[in-house]
């Protein structure tokens, strides 16, 4: 055997063994939660059809991705710009190395991935890519999942599939970034007290951080990160179902590193799941947090938590200062509704107009007009629509005037949960400060109302829930 070949093969073997050792430490992955393993290398040669895995396996999990050289160079340019802004943007380094390899710049790709694996030694995906490049130099192996170095090949295949799934999610998010001019419908209005909002896209395993601009403009996207979610897909229903809930929630507190088990990493932000709507729908469970990762890993597979939203520790640290417990919203959706700015304004205007009509009719002392804003499925505490009407009709007889002021209003377009009597599942959560004055009572409270869209009139939104 020639000396050069022998040395290359030994290097490949060492790298592959190192990756096998790394991935065998990884968490056990549910076979239902992860895509099937494809018998091909994570990286293919520069003449191959795919950057992630083979075409048929790719089609089973993500839409077909345009991987022309022009698209790859644009992706690399975006990654270089990200690195200029953040020298610790490890995802950008990872994708830049993958693009270099795909463009046939093997030596440069090897240097970039090697440097990344040295800077982030627990980034398992970087080690796997480095091993693939080494193996590709000698053509010694076609798929490290077929080497049989681990006694339990089935477990190893699942772990390798999880790493490939992570690579696909990172590639997909960055090959298809948010289109210019598109904004999330979920964030219809952020009050002056809310400077940042978090938006989770479960399907694409991405967390977006938005910053409030002003009272009449959509929030501006400032950062986005790869995330892990529940091992099972779908909306959380019951305790222990291993699903991540979908809805509008709020960060309630911060739990520092020293007060948590190691699996939560550098800290955790608990949320208020289950909220009032969840409880009304009979959902159970708790402990849905945004948290970091066990320090033996850089990141976790896409479907790997018990329902929490999980960031890498470096990424959680990057946004920790932007999150204010008791104030910062976190909206979790199966998919984000990206819309044009004009459509955002149109939906927002309809909801604001409905709230304003409700406020004016309340002040008017016309009980029937006021009560017309409540849907048949309305509830508030122990009240349903019928008892609510009786209650409001009774106390209105004691009023000679009412003044209602709404301030610090935020609006969150809610992921569809269930149909109400109108047949529409579109909802909005409104959160605001309400100041009430009358001849016999004055008070100021924080209030929440859920509104649903009238199926017969998209400009009309009725109240489904009212409470603090």
C-alpha cells in the first residue's frame, strides 16, 4: 500500500472514529421523530446534486433546494457578512465551509471546518463534516453510517440521521432567508413597553428575534437561530406527549445556570404555558421553557426536547439581554405567516377598529351594542355568554357614565387552534392596560382578550375571552 494512501486512510479512520465516539454520546432519538437515514455521505462531491444528502432522501424531509453555483455563492456571501458582524457565528462558519466544498474548493473547506471544530469542539456536526471531507479525499468510504464501528448500528444510524436533519434545517433556513418586504402576521402590534419579541417556527426549527420600531410599523428582524423542539411533531395537547405547544406566550422569569440541572445549559426562561386558552381547550402539562443545551453538546437534533424550545448555549447568551421576564412575548407557530407589509396593515387595522368599536360601545351605556361584540362561545372565569350578558345588564343600570381608556396595546395573531361557532379559526390575542372610570367605580388593570375573525366578515372580530 503506498505511503500517502496509507496515511490518508489512517487520517480518515481516526476522524471517523472520533465522530462515532461523539455521536454515540448523543441523546437517544425517537425513530418516529427523525427522518430515515440515507446511505450516502452528508457532503457529496462538487459534482453531486445535493449539499445535504441524496435527492430522494431530501425529498422526504424538505422541499427541493436550488443548489446552483450562483445560489451557493450568494449563500457564502451572506455567511461572510454574518461573520463580519459576529466572529462567533458558528453556524455561518459551518455553512461557509459546506459551500466551499460544494464549489469544489476542498482545501479551503477543510481548513474552514477544521478551524470551526477547534473553536467549537462540541459542535458534533462540524466534526462529522470534517470526517466526510477526509473520507472524500481517499474515497475510502461512501457512508460513515455503514462502517459498523458501533455494536449497535441501528442507534448509530439514528444519531447520524439526526445530525443530517440538523444540517438540512440549517441549510434550508439560510438558502431561503426571509424575503425582503415580508413580515410576520403573528406580531400585529408591539406596545411601547415591549422592545423585543420572539417568534418560533417549529417546521423550520428557527427562532426569530424582532425589535419594535414604532407604533405604526412592523417589528424588525434582528437575529435568527437554529433551535430544537419536541421529539414528537404537532401541537401539544397533554402532559408527557413530547410536543411543543403552539400559541402566544410570555417569558415569566429567568433561572440561572447554578439553579438548574445540567441539561438546561447556561439558563432557562420559563413561559406561561398553559395559558387561559390552553386550559379552556383542556390542554395539560407545564414546564415549557426556552433554555440552553447540556455542555457536552454544542447543539441538539431538531426533534429532541420534551416540548421545550432549545438553543445552543452561545446563542442563548447572545439574546439573554434582550429578554425581559414578565414582558417579552414568545409566539410559537407550526409555520410563520410571512405576509406583505400592506396585508399586515390591513389585518392590523381591522382588529384595531373592532377593539375601538367595542371600547366606544362600552362607554355609550348601550348594553345591547356593547354585548354584540361577544361571540356565542365567549367565556370569562365562570361566565359564559349568557351569564355575562345578565351580569353586564345588571350592573349597567347603576351607571350614569363610563370612560374606558386603552393603552400599551399589543396584538398577536394566534396560530389556529380550533373552530368556533363562526367557522373561523383565526384569532388574535390583545394585551393592554385598561383604565376604567364611572360614577361608582374607578380602576386600572392589565387585561387580555382573545378575538376571533368573523367568517362572514373578515373586518369584524368578536371577543372569545376576556380576563386579566
